């Protein structure tokens, strides 16, 4: 997770002084690993998993929190894991860690 988060810093640092990277967890134990509100018009929510196999349960909290954020949706919900290639499932992007780190 740390490496994936660090990948965001160079691009974010060049654009703004204070990147808006956070995590989310509430009393009901709903959590999202990474919330990027650097561009408030297009927030990015990401769940980071070590699994090589995607499971729908990984997207459950992303979708729940994304629904609470009016502007979250479309390409803004991501499950980052060790999958071979990236694809969409259940309304979220399932992205290989290598693809995530090499994206522009």
C-alpha cells in the first residue's frame, strides 16, 4: 500500500502544495484505503489488496463510500491488486499494481 501511495506523490506535488490524500474508516468498520481529493472535482477512491484474484467484496466499501460522495463514480473507484491485467467489474476498475504505478 505504501508503494502505491508513494507513486501518487510526484504528480501531486508538482500540481499543488498540499496533496489531499486520506484514508476512510467509520464506526461501522467501513474503510477505504486511499482517498485522493487533490482534484476535488474528480476524487479517486482506491482499495489496495494483495490478492491475485479479484473478489466483489473488495469493491463493497468503495461503492458504499462512493455513493456518499456525489462526484465519485465512473473511473474514480479502483481496486488495486496483483491481477495480471486491468479490467472493470461491478462498476469499479480492477487495476494491477504495476499498471497503477505506471499510469500517467
